[in-house]
C-alpha cells in the first residue's frame, strides 16, 4: 500500500499545481492504450481522486497486483455522471481550421449556417449521431473521423472542443480553467451529450490558453 502522494510521486505537502502536473505525467506513463498497465493506471486515478477529495491522509492505495482491473474504464476513471444523459444526440461539428480559411470568427452568430452552405469536406463540417453512453470523441472516431486527443483521461487539452450550442456532462476535468469552461470549452474525451442537439467546433488548439495545456500526442499514437 502507498499513500496517494507516493503513487503520484510528490511530497505530502505538494501544492495543487504540483499534484496536477504529477497526475498528468503519471497518466501518460500508465495509460493502457499507450502500453501502460491497467492496474497502475487505476492506482493513479484513485490516488488523484483521494487527494482531490481531501482524503489523502486517510487513504492507502492498494498495490497494483491487488487491483482487479476487469471492467476498468480507462477512458473515464471517474464514475458515470449522475445527471440525465440524452438517449442519442444529433451533433453538428465544424473544424476550427476552416474558420481561418474562410475568414470566420468562432462567435459569429451564423457560423454553422455559413458552414452548411460552404460545400465543405465531411471531415471539416457535418452531422453525426452520438449514441447513449458514447463520449463525443468516441462518436467521432466510431464514424471514422480523426479528431485530436492524447491522454483520454481529462489531463490534457488535446481533445478540447468549443461548445456553441447544447449541453454536455463532463464529469472529469483536470486541466481546463473555470474561465475556459465558462467560455464553452469542453474535453471531448470526457463529455457526453446532455441535450438532444449539439453544435461544436473541434480542433480548437489555436484558441487562447489551450496550446500550453496540450500533451505531446506522438506518445499516444
Ligand atoms: S485527450 Fe487528454 S483530456 Fe481528452
């Protein structure tokens, strides 16, 4: 058994920024999609959750060999959102790269109307259905699109999208500031629809503040 701080490799009195940095590093090291071990990934998630909940002093994280990883959700170790989730949602998407090409702004009120008339490639603009239980990133990938991502654990901003219309549940976010969330930025790997209709812009790494939150994605491909 280790303390949550030992699992993350930080001192017991580490400040929040240090803990978050350590968590992001450990997610990269242990994610099963990237060659890590599921039990160790689970330990990292449990350790971070205990620290976040203020329960680090009273929590001991079992050794990896004692953890049953059957059914571990490596894409969202946090519990499923308690809020109601739409059965299936219609999602209208637009690639942020198109905005620069067309001279559009992300806060243009008629952004999606212009996109619908611009004869754009389906990779750049279109509609898809997000089935119940799917994250937005999963839905896009299921339909053959290659939207950006890295950790799949809420610890980077590679998968960020700008939500223009609709609601999502995002049960875990270890990287976006409150201000970014207020402006509609969401993590597509963690977000599931909470409304029947959504409009979003993906590939928004060029928006202020997001570039520095990204992780090097080549480690995850
Ligand atoms: S891929 Fe890292 S937070 Fe979504």
